[in-house]
């Protein structure tokens, strides 16, 4: 049972992680692989709305996705997009990335190899990883416009869609930790984090939502 105070902290992190960008036409959409096929659905919607002419789905597998996406996250995303009416010529697959930095870098390399000129990218992620994806893309791919996108839903709606509240909370806490420690490692640009958000993150760590935290080393 999650207490009301803990849920309030979770809501704080959820709100902070979202960039609230308004999607507009970009050179390409990049769907970051994960356990959530909703990322593919958002990318498909952006394509059908005419906001992106091309989608790159990027991702290998992880401990979260190995069983449910045995052919790789990007490949399962591609299959979803084709089922939803996106032509195969409008979908590229990058099947090797195992973290967000690799998602962006390997997608960048793939697009360069295909001769695609990119001045802007819609980065599609899970709702609670918008800011992490944005900060990473700004670091890895400077010189282009980065726009964050995800499914528009509340935390409660998202938890209901995933059907695993502890997975969502642990992943959200892990995303927040990375915002705090990754800039010093050179993995992303620094984001200003309000003290109330950091305090909420620390309380959730103390409450045991720690399975997605990185080692302190």
C-alpha cells in the first residue's frame, strides 16, 4: 500500500520529468525502446499527424524487456507501427542501443549512414523519462532542435496502463537519480532541479523505491 504522502512525492517527480513541449514538424521522430509499447503508439500518431516523415525505433533488450520483447524493443516497436498503418519505408530500426545515450548516438549514426539530413528531432519516450531523454539528446546531439514527446496521460492513467505500480515508481525514481548524477559524468546536460523535487526523490529512496538506482560508484 502506497501512502498518500508517498503518492504526493511520486506526483511531484512525474510532473517534473515531463517537459510539456508542444510537438511540431521535425526532421525525424526517435522512439526510445522500453517495456512500454505506448512509445511506439505516440510515434505513430505523430507520423499520421504529419509531424514527422520518418521514425527511428531504437533499443535492444533489457532485464525488463527480455521476456516480453524477445526480438528486441526496436523490432517490436516497428511491428506495432506497421500494424498501425505506417509504411515500412518510413520506419528505421536501430537494434543495438542499451541506454539512452546509445539510443541517441546510434540513431544519429544510422540516419547519417542513410543520408538523412536532420535539423530537429522529436524524441519519444515514456512520460516519466521526457526530461532525461531531452537532457541526454541535447548532450549527445548538439546543434539540432530537440523536442520531447510522450503519451499525454496522468500518473494514475499511466500506472493503470502498465499494471505495475512499483515498476513505474522505481523507474521514475531511477530517472530522477540520473538527472542528478549524469551531468557530472558527461552523459547529459544539467537541468535545474527544484529543492522540493530532490527532497521528494530522497524520501522515495528512503521508502525503498530503489531497484532502478545506479550504484554510487
